[in-house]
C-alpha cells in the first residue's frame, strides 16, 4: 500500500520516539540521482531535466533527484521561471514520480543569487519548498515532507553546516536526508571522500542521499553523488564528476534513528532538542538572552597523543619524551590504565608538570563494580580537573543539570574531553565551541582496521571542525587536527582567488579541519604546537548571521557550559 499523504506531527515534549503511519507500509524506494552540469539558461536546463525525468521513469524510478540550482532562473523573468516550474510539475505527474530539485531564483526578483529546493509529488503538486539559509538567513526552518509514506528532509549545500536544517527535521521524524549541492571542486578531499555525509548517516542512523552537480555555471564541480545507508555504507556512488544517472534502491525501514534517539533522550540534552523545536513556532528571542564569551590573549599550546595502554612504565617513558618536547597535555587512549593506578598517574602528572587525559578502566575483577570507563583530565599539578562517564551512560547523568563536567582549563584555554562513541554527539562539541571551548580531546579504544579507517577519519574530521585544536587518542590511528581560524583559503575558493600558502599538514581541508598528523601503527607518540586565538571564531564565522541557529546554540551554551 502506497501512502501519498501524511499528517505532519509535532514531536511532543518528553521521550523522543518516531511515530509510524497507520496503514502505511514503507516499501523500498527506487531512486534516480541525476548528476548533471548546471546551465545558465532556464529553457535549456528545464528541457534537460524533462528528458532526465522521462529516462528515470523508464528505469523504474519512484524518486528523481537533481542538484542545487539545476533549474537556473537567475537571468530570466519571474514569469518565465514559473512557466518552467509548471513544465517540470507536469513532467513529474506524467512520469508518476516524486521530483526533488534545486532552483536558482530570478535575480530581478531576489536582488541577488538565491537558491531554493522544491519537492513535487506524482500528482504534480509542490509539497515542499525552502530557500537556502546561506542565501537568506532569516528564512523559515524547513520541516519534513512525505515520499510514499516515508518522512524525508532537504538540505541545500552549505546549509549542511546549520543544525536547524541538517538535524532538526530528523528529530521530527525524517528517515531520508536529501542534500542538493553544487560543491566547488576543492570540496572533494580524496583521503576523506564523503566526510560530511557518512557521519550524518552514522550519528543519526538515517539514509543520506547526496546529489551534486557535475559542473557549475561559473566553476568546476566535483560530482561524486552518493547514497549512504544508516550504517554509513556507500550503497551507490558516482566515481567522479561525469554526467549521468545514479540508480539506487533503498529500504526506509532500515533507518532506525537509533543514534539520534540516544542523544535526544539524554537526561540533559533532551532539553536542548526540545528547545530547538520551539524555533518552528516562536521567534529566536523566545529562547532567552544571548551571551558570547569575551576574547582573551592568544596562547601557544602543545598537544601530544600517545598510543600506549596497560603499562605505567611505558606511559612514564612517553611522558618523559613529551615533557622534553614542551608538552602541555598528553592524551592516552581509553582504557590506558586501571582506576587503581589513578594516584600514580596524578603523581606522574605532577612530576613532569604535564596535564594528562585518558579513559580510565574500572576494576574488571570485581563483578559487582561499575566497569564502564571514565574520561579523566589530570592537571600539571596532579589535581583532577574533570572526570565523567560516557554520555550514553544515562544513569551517570540522571541528576546532572548541565555538561560542565566535560570541560577543563589548560593554560587558561577551555577544553572539552569526550569518551569513545560520544565523539558522534557533535551538538555537544558545537555548543561547547559557542561557549568558548578551543581544545577538543577524544580518547578511544577501537581496534581500527583498513575497512573502517576511512569512516573513523570522516567522523573525527567533522568533530574537529568547530574552531578547535584537537587531539584524538586511540590504540591505533591516533590523530591531531586544527580548525583555529575562519580559513582564508575557504574564502579564496568561494571568491575564485588564488589560494594562500598551504599549511604543513597531512590532509588539507579548506572547508573543515586540517589533519595535522595521523600516527602510524608503530608510532607511540605524535605532537603538534598551535597558537590558540583569544576566542573561538566558529560562532562569528559560521553561526552569527543565522538568527534561529544562533539563538538556539547561544542559549544552550549559556546553560550547558
């Protein structure tokens, strides 16, 4: 049974649970993702889209997807643009398909280049429309639309960096996240590949459909359109920027939202998500006053990551080397030492005048004991700066009112430490960045293999992209990242100007964090030194001009940190 209509619901305050649609069976959906060049002609682009819709229908597609700006109306009249949209609606109805496409609105009407997204159902009726917030920051937050009974959401390109658009619709029940983009060629980082899309699928456990242009009106594109499963697997993908149709069949019921549900029902964070929902109905000021941290003086910080566990002698050996290198903090993996050695670790920290961060294992020999690990930061004077359980361990947070116990200070710079899979809770990192945190420490104990190394890097790349200096300690594949300024190179790409000098890093990523170093399997220690600016520039660079998300995140920063 196909369901073309559904009453959209408002998620009630309280436990987050996806609602099913009575009488509706979520059948597999056959998708046709059209990767095409963007033509600066409304008639030419419309005709090309009509041909692709017909071809997709012949191939059995139920959903046809086009990239951002595919219907290019920038230099036409509003009347001509409306006629083109009507043609596409008729083509959708004749083919009996859902049509999801990007459009560049007439410049005469908007005053500048503005992108929008439309969804047309098999009757030829528009059921979803939203204007790109990066073009029009005050636009309404998009909700969800329904494809044969399956709730879905839409993102236009850079709006992927706005949590109001990327994840609030998922909280409202979307099982498929459609992103329409016209990315710059430089946004494809071969060692990281689909680094924005795989982590979205993994941390929320939903389908992600990425439709990118083959080439843009004024610059090359990178293509690589893809369909990603809720488990982070690439189900189908274009290998480059060639034109063509990417075919995929997906099973919506595989989207369980398990990761999102875990975060949304957290004893503390559930209030964050409930507040976000208020933005659909209330003005941003309803969330309360906004306070932005004051700037301080820049500080030089040296972070060291040590791939050593289970041996206090080896840990001290590493500390000796790190102290000689001027380390301010040494991060060890989760499970590096048992809790009974905590006094010794405090003494070592004091002896070498170096802060330590690690995941400490509880006593595994006592069956009555709590064996869950804890994240601990020990100051250079041997005092414990912070200590906490994983966020996913609800009972440890049931009486908490905030997340201040995740933070510490190092050389008067605020830091945040996360344990194991909590690295997927990127809303915590983002709110911490708005609150002024500039150092991120992550401690893990994951035996990474060749098959999951890429996912591992992708998730850490996203986590490190909130204006911080990051040390990620693991038993293998430990990493150091930096994202400490608004990236002059990003602006150069957008403005099509020559790039500034490339920094000395392993992976250069103009629109996200740079990977400074990744440890080899036999390396026990890697280090990096960076000058931390007087303030985390993430808020001013990425958030401040968007009233909804700015209000939400600053309200949360005031409360959580």
